[in-house]
C-alpha cells in the first residue's frame, strides 16, 4: 500500500452491502509535505529522460489494463457500487487515453520553430518544460478513469504528481500505480495521500506548482481562489445540469436507448449525465411512453454480473441528496412517471431510475445538479425554444441532440453553450475523442482535458530567440536613428506586401 501516512487508518465500506471493504492509511499535513519532498526529488531525473522513454510504460498500459481487466473491474465495482459494464467504460477510457498521449507526447512536446521578428536573422524556438509537481484531486464517481487519465499526460510532460483520490475509491488508483511500476514507471513520481479536504486540502495546494481538480463547483471555486493567491494555474472540471434535445425527426427507438445510457450510466453519478430532457412537442407523448417503459424495465443489481444495467449509488450522502431532490419535487407538484424511491431490498444505497414531469422553478431538482438516476422531461415547440431552455442554466458541461439530420443538429449544436455537444449520442462520442478538448464553460469549470491542451496545460512555454548577423534593433554605426527609423518602417511595409510577416 503506497500511501504517505503516519499510521492512521480508515475503514471504507462496500456500497453493494455496507460491509467493510478495506482499511486504508490516512495522511496528515506532515505526510503531504513528505509526499511533495519525495515527488520533487524524483521529478528532476524523470524530466531529464527523453519523452519517448517516459512514454514507454504508458504505451504498455494500454494492453496491460485490458488484459487484466477482470481484476480492476472487481475493484472498481466493489468500491463504487456501479454496474460492471459501467466500470468497463473506465477501463476503456484509461486504455484509450494512455495510448493517445503516449503516442502524441513526443511530437507535442518537441521544440517548435516560430517566426522571428527579422526573417533570416532572428531564430525563435518554443520549448515546453514541465510545471514541476502537480496536485491531482480526483473524485469517487469515476476513480479509475478520472484519476489515471489526468495523471498520464501530467507524467508524460515530465512532472511528478501528488495525488489525492477520494479515500472511498482509492484502491483503483493504487492498483494502477502498482501496474505501471511493473511496466517501468518509477513509483516515486506518483505519490498518493489520503484524507479529508478539511484536514489536508490546504497543505496539498500550498506545495503545488499546478492543480487539477474534478468535483463540485463549490469546491472548484475555493481551489481557484487559492491557486490565484499563489499565482499558479489550475484546471477544473466541475458540475453540470446537462440537457438532451430530441427533435421531431429523431428515430425514437434509438433516442430512447441513447437516453437510457445518458441518464442512468453509473446510476447518474456522471458529470456528463443528462438530467434535463427536452422533447419536441409532436413526439413528446410517444417518446415519453417508450422511455418510461424502458426505464421501468432496467435491471438493477449488485455484484459482478454483466447483465445488470444499473448499480448502486456510492455513498449514503448521495442517496440522501437524490432522495431529497425527488421528494421535494413531488411535494411541490411534480409527477413521478417511474421510480422515485430507494431500493433497500437490493442493497443499502440503491435508488430506482426515476423519470419526472412537471418539474418547476421552485423545485431543487429544476436547476441544481442531482448527480443520481433522475431525469426531468419537458416538451418544447420550436428549435429556438429548445436552445433557450438548454442554455438556461449556470452550467455548461455537456449536451446531447437527437435527429435524423446531422446538418440540423450541427446548426443547433453551434448555439448550445456547452463544452461538449454530442449528436445522436449522450456523452461518449465527444468524451472518448481524445484528440479533441473536453471541459466546461460557465460554472462547469476552467481548462480542458484531452486534445493538445490536455497535455500542454502541464507545461510552461518558453521562448528562446537568437539574433544573427548585423541586423538588429539599433542602427549601424554612423546611421542617425531618424534615418534608421525610416529604413525600418519601409522594410516592414515591404515585408507586409510580400507576406513575409
């Protein structure tokens, strides 16, 4: 167990059963400081290695984690309570993201020639250097994917990491570090600390050169404030109240299946999950009837059975939050079409997939993120109304549009204010396209994972410019500055006409 700890421990519990799952070490402020010391000592040597050498363990990770998927699937399920097929999405994410960045990092991090001020006389090179030691704070809902896929590009860029995964779901992180150590990664460059944010959060930020966080908007704001005080950068993927738009020409059977995945994957505990479902009025009744029928038929269950379609919530706190949102909406007049209640007969943290109509502004469920298997249905009349409704939120993480006309969807997508918009898919097509950036706008966050920025955010850009020959910024000997100014002005005008600059 490679956690920097002075010896305190904490029991974690299996969401499926409520029984003790493991006893994990817990860190204090001094442990965090020691973790940074270890990381900094290892980082300098790691950064000196060629990028291609740094990439080798992560290239190997692709096949290794797929080959050993049964082990890590059991761990992820046991610590989160999610269905096996939803745990498998995490495995696929780690494999795909690691392969993408391991292949692209040598090119993205290579020195790049830039145009100099005097063509032929000024040689300019842009260099990319690691930030140093990155603080990585990852959540409980996708512990494998959201921990590892942020860690991989940070390490490839030459940084070391001090990682605080959620204690409830830390075992998947620790398993992956052990695997990468077997594949050739120096273990010291990825340090782990465990504990509550109130106890070790300040220490974690105080020593960091850059901060990466996935979690709530409230916590993200605090981290951004602390990073600003120290003039260090941060990248934050935060909350969402994501909309899905079903147009009148959509294939309803396909759209219903897509909505099931988008709303109820990981029991709705997904930052990209759909919580607001807007359906064109002409097909609203037909869609609703099919969607409710299919939702009611979803197979819930605990354990490692591949046939289970939705698992458990992960914590009592999350179960209480979901229950409170639904109960508040019902008390104020919303109608439950299916679901709407816990299922203790299946396990202590199960909640039925729930569909509601009549959700109004005075209900907590209307605008606040539920983060559970709950979706509200609304009809709309025009495309303009659909866009207005979709954008009427403080969040802007993900959106989904369903139609038989891709061109129509693209026109609407350009008007939806979200970091990712998926057409005829709920969330995965944009998220899993690792060459494209992924992140939120408005209260959904800062910065991007994936794409070029997903790697370069972990670096500092440096410019090295060298001047050759006699051409410079001062006039040659004997030339008055006024005359030199005329020469430079004329040269610049010629360069513009010749498109040299």
